[in-house]
């Protein structure tokens, strides 16, 4: 468990205001020494026409948690974090409940970072496996 878990989760929740994360009801629920977890409800709002969770919604969940993890675990005060590549393998469908995305860093470079993001359901079944690459871009005046 991360020593400042409550404060970090509070900051993450603030990040979601007026964004796609808020639209998709993505919320942050757990942070540890080297990981961040976000959850998203599976409702008709995020379904494909045939009633299962849309792969694009899972990718949005993954990029949201990976980018937020970058802000938490990297010294990004003078940088913008952007996703530059994302790859997802959807291995199981889901119609209802919640999905949980856990982001863990694989490579922490000065410029680029590689994140492993596993999306699971409430019974801990693997739903999707995502790889996200982020880049830290210097803020200019």
C-alpha cells in the first residue's frame, strides 16, 4: 500500500473532472508502491451493439489509468505526459458488472515509459491485456 494512498486517489479523482474518464464513469480505487487501479462500470453506455463491453471503452480505461500512473510514479512537474502507442488484446467479453484496470510500469525511461495494464472482471477473470507507451514532453512557456 502506498503511504499517501488517500491523497493520491483524491488527486486522481480530480483529474477525471470534465473528461472522458468522467463520461465513462472511470474512477480510481487503489494505489500501491508500483501500481494504480481504476474501475469502470459495464453498462449499456459502454456496450457494443450486441451488448458486450466495447473494446474502445477498455482501451480508454487502460490509457486513463496508465497516464494517471505516469503522473503518480514519475517526476513530471515540468512535463506533459502523452500516450504515444497502445496495443490491446481482448481475451474475454463481459456484459455487466465492473472491470478493473491495473497499471504497472515495465520500463521507466527519462523520455518514454512502458506500462503493462491488465483488465479483469469482479471474479478476477482476465478481460484484456494492454501495453501502453507514454512520453514525457517538456512544458515550454
